[in-house]
C-alpha cells in the first residue's frame, strides 16, 4: 500500500512540476542582454550586434579563456535575434542577415565547443523589444527550439497580463517537459507580478521553473546594483526559502567587466551573488575584458561558494544605516554544506572613506566556535578567530571583504573526545581499587 502511495505521489509530482533534473546548482553562463542590448546594426557596430559572429566569438573565448572550465557553460542569446515576422509556415525565424546560417548552425557550433545553448522568447504577443512572442504558437515554437537543440530557455513576460502567468508559465513548462529534451526553464513570472503588487506564488514558481527573475532589470551602475541588493535583502524572508537545488531566485546578470562598476564594486556583486545562490550569468565582451575583472569572474573559491551543493540561499544578517545612505554597512551570510560559512561585509558608502569595524558573533550570525578565516579575494593572510573574540574588518568604500569561516570545532571535538577518553582511562585506573 505504501509503495502504491509513493508511486502515485511520484507520478503526480512529475506531471505537475518541472521535472528536468537540471540546475542542481545555480546555472552559470553568459547572456547577451546587459552588455549588447538590442544592437542590430551590424554595419555600424560589427563587433557588438546580436549576431552569429558575436555568439561564435564568445563561444571561442568562453573555452580558450577558461570560463567553461570554471563552470560557465550556458551561452545564451537574449532578445532581438528574430525576424519581425514569422515565416510562411508560421515558425519563428532568426534575423536572416545577422544569423545567415540559421539557428541550428549556431547551436551546432556552441555544442561543438562543449557549451550549452540558451535562447530567449516571450510568453506574450511580442518580446519586450517588439519581436514575435510565443502566445498562440506555444507548441510550434517549442518544437522549433527542440529542432534547434536548445538547452536553456529564458521566457520573458512582456505583452501579457501578469495575472495570466500563474497558469501560463506552468503550462508552458509542462509542454517543454513533454518534449523529452532537457531544457532549463528560466521564468520572468514574478518580475512582472511584484511591481503590480500581485503576490507571486513562489511555491508554484519554484515547482515549475529552474530560475526566475524576481525584480527589476539590472543596469550598468552601482546604484542599480545596490538597489537590487537592497530589494533582495529587504524581501529575503519571502524569497530565500524558495531557493534550492533545481530552483533559484535570479537577481539578474553580472555587470562585471563593463563600464559602470569599479573593481571594488564588481567584487561586491560577485560576493553577494555567491551568497544569494544566484545564477551567474555574465554579460560582457570577453574579447576586451580587463584582466582584473576577468579574475573576479574566474575566482574559483567564490564560484565554489555560489555552487555549494547544499543550495541554501544566504541572508543579509546585519545592517547599519547611518546618516544619509552613505554609512550603510551590511553583512551577508551563507551557510555551506561543510559546516562552514561565507560572509560578505559590504560597505555601500561612496564617500571615499574606508570602513573599519569589529563584529561580534551575534552580529555576524555565526555559531560561537573557533574558526579559520580565509579571505576569498586573497588580499589578507589566513586568520584564526577565537570564540571569545570580535572579528575586525576594514572595507574599501563601495567595496567588500568576503571570507570563508571554517569551524575548528571538528578538530576540537576530536581533541575533546580524546581528552574525554584519557579522563575515562585515568578515572578507571584511579577507581580501580
Ligand atoms: C526584459 C528583461 C531583460 C531583457 C529584455 C529584452 O526587460 O527583463 O532581461 O531580456 O526584456 O528585451
């Protein structure tokens, strides 16, 4: 009877929810939008227009420069890849000049490099930039994507009533599932409901999507980055619990390598995105990126925090807002699978003054223990923090210190159990007579 019940439950959950086995850790890759937007004039901007050339060039660099080895495996085209009209057979068609060999050829190139292929469409009548959306042609468009062998679909939500999304996104995901091809499903569902004060049903979203954009589009600036961080911190009680292996909150693309962030600010984004268990989707020109930014994107220890197998989203555990927004200081803390913790100490002050402070265990939301502390950006030497001490940090203006705290309790446990054993032997000897 129990077996039958279990089988029924398994059957029910796999038909209702997304069951593609993907995104056990936050997806990593590259996406055109933030850096290359809707640049379609290849005569004026040959290196920047959304085109086969851009995608192939990026694929080459993702492999040759070590991004794929570091985990960035999805290469995605965002909006503006389409012809404005569907073909005579009703199918969506890639822009003929910019994708002269069609999309399957692009997919084949990406796959030949060992990368996975991401595509963008919109659930409404039109994409956000005004190209044909899938509404009314869902099955046909999914078939087209399967023919092209895509591995990832970002389904945007312009030109559709946000109230219709609670039904629409799961139905579309079900159709994707039914193709039998493993396609990672990125939903923009809550991003269109949150601003309308429609309370998103995150239980359902997490059941039906691998990742979901929650909030505003990120733009290439410190103010945009911090406003998104602040929103995720302010709403973490509603959001964080829905993240986990297979399903993730998405605060949007990485700005790292572009024009709007200093190196310290870029380090902030990488650290906070690691704590948030956020998808790591670069959007930058990998052919011209400065080495200091590249180093941030390829930081293995920080990627390991982001990809921690337990998949528990971290929290902003402490914040202090002084006069104006300048003195804003905050601590973000993520618990990792091996009992260690990743802590980002972020200063949002942009008045050029470094922040120096001492924090108690309570302020850091850290269990009382002795820790070995590693600076994940490797500026500082390893430190040892005793359980009765405060932890001192000095943070650059609009910057971060990002540490891994590894408890020494295991060592202490074995030390204390050894002491206990010796005690027991001594007691046994003393009490013998
Ligand atoms: C929306 C999305 C962006 C991007 C654009 C494309 O604004 O949120 O991430 O996909 O559409 O037009």
